[in-house]
């Protein structure tokens, strides 16, 4: 009997479908969009505004009153007004006493004020139960219904039941509330919308720096050197030839940089004999941006494929081919097929195609929609085993392409190695160290350490 009645009680709020009135201060973009969505979800909405005149932009089922009148009609007041105007709330402190006041504001700069906007609001209204919410949802997304990318609503506040009331509204709007704890979390939540691709900063700066370095390196060796010593003007190399040298080099180095922190971490753990000590900060940060490094590497690899595919259309390539044919015709001599060369060129292309195919596969599995559908073991298999296979294929592709010139003095203009030789340093290092790490005498202690074994336990029984 008891169980039945409690079930009926639990169901009661949902079956009645009656929602409490919500008051929104401010009839600006966000206030209107949120009001619209709330009315659609069955909430009666009353606006508190400086002007009580209805305009056709305001949802027609909503009421517009003065701030004081509107606040008296609801237990929850959402303040959809910029922080710099908050002092208009001070005279309303008494009316807002005991009410749930929701701060949705954002700033223009990171840590713009000493305290968060929500804490400032709580100082202005000491009797109110201030909750931070909705600041990561945009007015445009609310209005257009394109909330897929921003369905999560971060909520924080010092009053549990006030937070619950706000989270119920969030759920009723079809969004997902994420409780972030007390009002102290508001500063961090306010900083979220201001962050500009935080995980991409280091990979992008690194890629730009390396790409610029390799571009000028090629410019010096392929254009300036040939102009000075061979009197050839190959300045047009800047458009396709040099980018098509820089892109594969960047793709290979960045792919190797995805796997380098993993082998460094293994060496550190072996050296320390424990996994319970933190890695240096730079290594932690590097590990966290491996996905971004990999995706930039894939972008460079794709550009390399495109540049290579347009090669036959280039006037320089057509000129060089016809020059070769004409010289054979003039000499009345057909050059025999060099079987070794044919093997080299076909293997080089095959390795490149396979490497690129796996590269794309790695990129696809890193997409959240795909990675969410594979279990941890499958994800690790693709990212680690197939990742290393991709690195091996791409390194082999480069080695087969330029391996024969390693010992040729003409490959060292100004005593500098060619760019593809430089590109092999990091991937070869990673592969050699990884090869050593898979030896059973190294792999066994490393696996033990990763399962919690310590060479000199800190806490012995
Ligand atoms: P808005 O279009 O500029 O509207 C703000 C409203 O504040 C005005 O329409 C006005 O409403 C009221 N107001 C202006 N000056 C005032 C004053 N001196 N005293 C009292 N009320 C005043 O701004 P919004 O884009 O709606 O943004 C409102 C808040 O939501 C901001 O804190 C913003 O950071 C936050 N937010 C906005 C978005 C978004 O996508 N727009 C997303 C997340 C969070 P009345 O004329 O009715 O009084």
C-alpha cells in the first residue's frame, strides 16, 4: 500500500503537467529566446523590464511587467541582463529575498572581474539563492533549435534545492544539466564560452613553426641554391613543389609526435619503477593534445595526396616528360626499363597509399560519434596498433623514396641534408625505441608497473 502511494506521489508532478511561473529580467536577445523555449515547454513566463510595453519580438503568451511586479509572481528569476547593469537589482533585494535568482551572464574577457558574475550577484542580493546556469547556451541556438552542439548546461550554486529547481527547468527544455558544485565554480563556468580551442593552441603553433621552418629550408635548397649555382629560375616551385615537400614531411613528423610522448612516458615509468608519480607538466600537456596533432598530421597528408594528384597537370612536369621523349627520339635510342627503379617507384606508391588509408581510418575513429561506439579495447587497438602500423608504412614510404640518395654527395646542397632525411629523424627514433620496448625483458616489467607494481613501494605493509 505504502509503495503504491509513494509511486503515485512520485508521478504526480509529471502527470499534472502544470509548471511554475518563471520570471525573466530583460527582454533582450537571450531573455526572449529563453522565454520562447520555456513557453514551448509549458512554463508560464513573466518578463521584468524597464518598459512594460509589449513588442512583437516578445513571445505573445508572456506578460511584461516592471521588475518588482514580475519578481513577485515567480519563485525563480532569471537575470538576462549584462553584469554592468546589475546595480539596478539593489533596490529589489527585499523582493528577491529567499527567491532563486539565476545568473546566465558571460564576460568579454577571461577573468575580467576579480569575482565571478554570479558571486557578484550573490553579494548584491545576500538573501537570494543564486544559481549559475545557461551561460554556455547561445540565444541563437535556443531560438533556432540547433542545440546539438551545446546541449549541456553547467549549473552551480550553494543551495542544493535551488539548484535542483533550475536543473528541472533545464531538463524540461530538453537540455542536460551538469552539476558543477558550489558557486565557487562559477568563475570557471564563465570562462568556458571564452576559450578558443584550448587543446588546439600548442598543436597549431607547433605546426605553423615547423611548416615555416621547412618551407624556408626548401626555398633555400631548391630555389635559391639552384638560382645561384645552376643559374635556373625555379621560383615557381613555391606554388606546388615546395608545399608538396613540406606537407608529407609535416604529416610524418606530427604523426611521430603523436606516439613520441607514449614512449617517453614508458621510459620514465621504467626508470622510476612506478606509475604513481606524476609525469612532468609538459609531458601531460603533450599527451592531452595527441588527437589534435594526429588530425593536423592527417590534414597535411591529405594535402600531399592532392598536390601529388595534380602533378601531371603541371606545365613543368609535362615539359620535363616531353624533353625526355624528344631527347630519346633525337638520339634514336629507347631507354630500357629499369626493373629495380620500377619496383622502387611502385613500392613507394603502394606504401604511401596504404599508409594514407590507415591514416584516414585513424582520423575517422578519433571522431566522437565513432569512438563512442567502440569499446576501450577496440579504440586502443585502432589508435595504438593501427597507429604504429601507419607510422611504419609512412616512414617506409619516405625511406623508399629517398633512401638511395642518403650516400650521394649531390643530395647535400650547402652540406645540408635534404628535407626528407630530416623528416625521418623523429619517426625512426620513435619506432626504434618502441621496438626495444616490446622486447619481453622490457615489456614485462613495464606491464607490471602499469598494473600497479612498484620497485620501491612507498607504503609497505
Ligand atoms: P541584450 O540583448 O543586450 O539584452 C539585455 C537586456 O538587458 C536588454 O534588452 C534590457 O532589457 C536589459 N537592460 C539593458 N540595460 C539595462 C539597465 N541599465 N538596467 C536594467 N536592464 C537593462 O543582451 P543578451 O544578449 O540578451 O544577453 C543578456 C545576458 O545573457 C548577458 O549577461 C549575456 O552575457 C548572457 N548570455 C547571452 C547569450 C546570447 O547568446 N546572447 C548567451 C549566453 C549568455 P529591458 O529593455 O527589457 O529592460
